[in-house]
C-alpha cells in the first residue's frame, strides 16, 4: 500500500517517487519469472 500512496503523492506533488522504475522492476520481475517457472514444473528460467 505504501508504494501506491508514494507513487500517487509523487504525481500530485510533481516529483520523482522514492522508488523509481528500475527499482520497481528489480522487485517485480523475479516474482513474475518465478510464477512462470512454477507453471513449468520448476524449470529454471532466466531473469532479464
């Protein structure tokens, strides 16, 4: 919830959010790849 509020406040205050796009991707992409891996019986997949 904090991240959503921070993003919204940054937009309203016309400033950069505390967590930028690259940090957000670094936190999100591994989870997406892990989910895909689980659907393939745990096959190891590269994380871009």
